[in-house]
């Protein structure tokens, strides 16, 4: 995301592997990440691939919505 982008979100409590989602972590922080489901829990992938994913148990992640589009102010 770039400053000034508008993100279109569909409210949903359910998301599939690989979708970009808005999630609440540990009932506190809200963030936009790519969801990766794993046997051990959830990996939240950052857009910056140089950064390590955030690894959490399923109980610590609440899906709030799915990214359906991004509107950019510039080309």
C-alpha cells in the first residue's frame, strides 16, 4: 500500500488461504496482510518480502474483512 490508497474491504469473518485480509491480532492491533494457513496456525505475510512473516496460533487472529480492491490516486 502507498499513502493515499483507498482499500475496498468486504466485511467477513472467514477468509481463504492466500487472500489479503484485515485481521485483529491478540484482540488489539489491526493490520492488513496476506493470510497463509498452516498446520501450526496462521502466517501473516508482509508486502515487504524482506521481512519475516508474523506467525500466530489461530486463537490469536480474528479475520475482520477481505481486501476486494485498491484505488490509487496516482498512476
